[in-house]
C-alpha cells in the first residue's frame, strides 16, 4: 500500500496548525481533545463528504490499555481524500 499523501491545504492544517504527525498509510492520528477542531477545520476547507468511519478494538496488553482505534475518511470534490484516526479508551 502506498503512503498517504495529503492535499497541500490539509497537510498545512495537520502539520503546521495542529502539530500532528502522519502515520504511513492511514493519515494523521488526531488526539481526542482536538477531534472537533480538526473536523471543523477540514469542513472549512471544503471536505464535506463523509466517506466512512470504522472502529477496531485492541485488547489490553502488558504495555497498552484496552482501546479502540476509530478511522475516518472525508472527501471534497474533485477527489481529495483525508484519512485520519483517533484512539479512544473502551467503556
């Protein structure tokens, strides 16, 4: 799978404005407390088509607690996609 390449305006939002890092193939991981700000900023950039939301449960390990990764993808036309994800605790 090829690495995700964000459109220039979304890339500026992710890296310069919010200081997030991109995860290869999945886009940026957004902290829970920045999710609404991030989503609102994407909407202001014209990303107003919701493509999908998927969740994956990761059971607890010795190193990490029980958690869920929620993955999103939004789009604007012509086709510019922005995938991103958020870690949330279960319960």
